[in-house]
C-alpha cells in the first residue's frame, strides 16, 4: 500500500489479496536461495499477473534477496529495481518479465517442460539432480486470455505434474465485477484439460488450507494442478475491498490508515517492517542449506556418473565445442536448387549431435518447416527425454514456452512455423526480445513465393514488423550457403532472439567462385558482385529469394554497359552493427542510385536506398497462384529491375 501510494501509481489490491497465499508458498513450499537467485535446481516462481508486481517485490525483500526497502520505495521510478511490472534480469529473483496477461502461465509451461526434459535425461533412481517445481500465480485476466487455453492444453496433454498454478479468483477486473464479462466454469475447463483442480473456495486467509493444497499439488506428479482460491481484492481496506478501485491506483492516504487500523498495524507508520517479521521471513539460511544439500547430491552424482556430470555442465554452459559446425554441408553451384527451409533441415541434423542441448519443434507444420531432429522422437508424456516438441496448432504457447525453456536454462530451443503465423505468437516473441532470450525462430514460407496458398498465408508486412522490433535479429538468406551461415550466426548469438526467414521454393545455389563468399551473412550485408569501374552506376540490394533476380539483372545491365553492384543483405540488424567504415564501403554514400528488391513491404527500405532510391516490393496482400506467376504479375522480375535501373540512369542524364 505504501509503495503504490508513494509512486502514486500501481496496483495495491491484488498483492493484498494474495499475500496469505504468497506467504504460504514462499514460507513453506517454494525452495529457493535468496543469496544465489540463479541456483539451478531452485523452484521457479512466475507472477503471471505481473501488474501485482509489488507482491513479488515485497516477497523478494522480506526473504532476503538483494532488494532493499529503499528499492521498494523507488517503485516505478527511473532506473529502479522495482519497475511497474516484473522485469527479468533487472531484479534479482525475478524469473521472467510479465505484464501482458496470459504470457506468464505460458512461460511457466516452458519451464516445466525444461525441468521434465533435463530430469529425464540426467536423473538416476538414487540421485535426482534436476528436481524442482514451477509455480505460477494467475489472475482472471490470465485465464480469460486465449493464451491460457494453449498453455493449459499443452501442460495437461503432456502431464506436466510439477507445474502448479494458483488462480486468484477475485471476481474483479479493471472494468468492474467479472460478472459483466466472464462466467466460465474454470474448474470444469481445467479438469477437461486433464489438470488436477483443487477448489479452495473462500479460504483466501486460511493458511493451513492453502498449505495443504500446495502439498496435494506436489503429490500429484502426473498432472499439473490448478488451485482455485476465491480472494478479495484489497482485503482489509474498508472502502475499497472487492472493488476495481483497488486495482490500478493507490488506495489514498486516508484509506491506507483505515486499512492499517483493520490490520491492527500502526496507522501512521510507512514502510514498516518490524525486526521479528524480517527475521521470520528471511530465507537465506534455509536457501543456503537447500543449495548445499543439492551440491552434496551433485557431488555424489559426479563421483558415480562422471560422464553424465560432464554432460550436465555442458547443457548448462552451452559452450560450443570446437568443430561443432564441421558437418554443416557446403553447397556447390552445380548442386540442384534447394529451398532454404530444406537447408535448415540439413543444418539441424548436422549439428544436433554436437549440441545435445538443442531441442525444438513446430506448430504442427514439421513436414513443411522441416525441423525434426531425426535421431530423436517427440517429447511426450513418459518420453520427456526426446528433443522434438510437437506444439500442435498453438503458435502462441510454442513461442512463449520456448522462452520459458530458455529462461529455465540448460537448453537451447528453436520454434518453427510459417512466417505469416508469427501473427499468432507476436506477444511472446516481443517479450523474448525484451528479455534478450536467444530463442531461434525458424520461420518458413517467407513471402508470396509460397504461391498457391494465397493471401492469408503470404507474409507481407512481417519482415518490416520484425525489423521494427528492438532486439530482434532477422536473417533472410539468399541461397543454401547463406542459410547455413544464418544458422551458424543464430547458434553463435547468445544475446536475444534470431529469426531465420526461409523459403518454401527452391533457390539456385550462388556460384561462390564467381561471387563473394557466403560468410558475408555475418556482416548482415556484403558485396556479392562488384562493379568493374571505381564506382557503380547502380546498386541493387536484395534479400533472400530476390538476390537471384538481382544477379540476373546485373548481368543484363553489364551487357548494356551499366556498371552494377549487387549487395546481398540478409540482415539489417547485423549490418547496422558493423563499423561505419565497413558500412560505407558496402553502401558508398556518394552512390545514390540504389534499387532494393524484396518480396515484402517496402516499409523501412528508405534507410538503405535513400531519397533517390527505388524499392521493388509487395505492398498488398498477394494472391493465390503458382509463385512464378505471382512474381511476374507483381513486377518481381529481371525486366522490371532493368526498366527501373534504366529509368533512374536516364533521368539522371
Ligand atoms: C494482454 C493484456 N491485456 C490487458 C492488460 C491490461 N490489464 C492489466 S490488469 C488487467 C485486468 C486485471 O484483472 P485481473 O486479471 O482479474 O487482475 P486483478 O484486477 O484481480 O489484479 C488488465 C485488463 C494487460 N496487462 N494485458
């Protein structure tokens, strides 16, 4: 109450209502070490209703994390460790950034998947080195969101018994009582998903009942558990409890005094934490003992199973072994044309044995995204050791749980679907960018080049939209060898997501004896074909499948004495990160006659082509037809490039 009041913004009511449940969990059940928030075998806690952040900050402070009362007083202020919603990597003990409702519960599913997978691989009957629970608190908003359906459906299907969610059934959302918008039978819903449901009814302040529910949840290891708890928002506030007024704004000084009176707390004290409360809540000793106990078992494990122990460390540290990429094929220009999605399949299967911690899957499109790890099977109930995730047609949880798996640690994950269906996963991808998680998105069917499926399946604005997303590295390779380097760049990148944008259609393999080497992918853009004179008459910049067109056009332009440079530009972000000296060699500021060719929205391209440049793109929703016809109809042709180039040169003369 005090922190929200001081900030004059935030959500006091939900932390107040959930305080007893949070107390029970953090004091009696959750295993964690405040002095080492990253201890690997800790229980994970996700506050899916991130707006109730003050609940978690209070817990972190009271239990002994590096979060002082001063930090609490800085709630929602510039550069504080207590931002409006919990932020991963900013505040010790915050496992995941939450705020957009529904995300946290999906992330928690990923954490439980990671635990199940690592446990299946490493645990021995007598030494369970990976053995922890994942807990999530979720609110009405979390469960109203469609995201919760995907999360619960996956978790129930997989029987993730160590996932325990507590539903804060407080009947209040922003607009008022949930009766105006919501009448789901939540218990029935989750039973239908194959969850264990424990309905505690109106026992929000019954410490023992809540504690028993957590115990029962832990005992059921074949199904995830939902504990439903009818709470009262702003419990104790005489005028605001059970009202939406307690949701998004401070209670007000007078109301806080009345509430403190209700709790028999000194009315005029602010930020009061009595010493005995502090020592009672401090979990540092218990946390240290828990970690020491784990270390003891880990040591036994190391002695009995030295190979597995070594491997476990490799999973956790994920250092790339030397030669990890040796088996990635090099493609010759005389090889048959190959779709970049098929190259991705080659790469995954060329590296997976070197990187056993790599796992991934598709949203029911594996035959098209070509992302199966052939040496393994599907991750299923009772087969958690397998590395292929069958996410079903659930792109949103696929991406959010992939973040959860990454956050858990010990695994590297890729997630695949058609590029256009990133629309169903965008909120999760955005959060992965915010958290700088190195998830690899394998997005195939990257343009109108997918052809007959038509408008609904043809991504148009998607390239532009992900290039606009801070923290995303998008790579759209031009041929098989670029695609192989794109995968290398993705694996080597540890700081944020990489999205590989790949074709359905086959692409010729660029002759690297004639044109520059494919390593140029690392630099984001490189000169594939150099002009003959000291400076080019025209520069063609293309990405992905359109690089082939640019090269063909360049040959024709050369025949007509128009000296042409061709730049392959698979990644704007990688190029932007190059030194100015390199960028100005690739794109000399004085050469203003530039044409960009890309089968996608022209939005953003003026950064590279400048005011005088032209863009040959697709600024409409495409159409259903064989792709070559679409390319012809929409002017993605050599002739159109020639005409555009000549037009620019004539105009200048
Ligand atoms: C996806 C999404 N939509 C909207 C919001 C804005 N928002 C924040 S809290 C909230 C509703 C809160 O109701 P509930 O989930 O029941 O939480 P409580 O008020 O009980 O804390 C909304 C709509 C959001 N955070 N995320």
